[in-house]
C-alpha cells in the first residue's frame, strides 16, 4: 500500500534505503491511528480506488474519522 511504502518506510529508514525497520518502529507509527473493526464498512471505505484514497487520507491525517465516517453510535 502507498502509505507503507511512500510514507512510513521512507520516514523510518531515511536515506538508508534497504534497511528493515523494527516492529517497534512500525508500532510507533500506528499507535495514534484510532480505527476499530466497526469502522471498516463499504460506506466508510467504498470498494475500489475511492475507498483506498479515503483510507490513505485517514492514515496520513488529511482527514479525521469525523470528516466522513457514518454515525459511530
């Protein structure tokens, strides 16, 4: 996925392309992402490129859950 390759990996390894980040390195990145199983619906993330784009924007902080998620109650 674009997020892991273009955002996370490059952030973690910097100029040391080819290095393998640790599990702890990845955990630090994902710790602040607040998603639950119930968030993964076709209404929140439509199948195809539109859903992928929405998911990417959520992961990168360009959108928040409140910006586009269906009622969370």
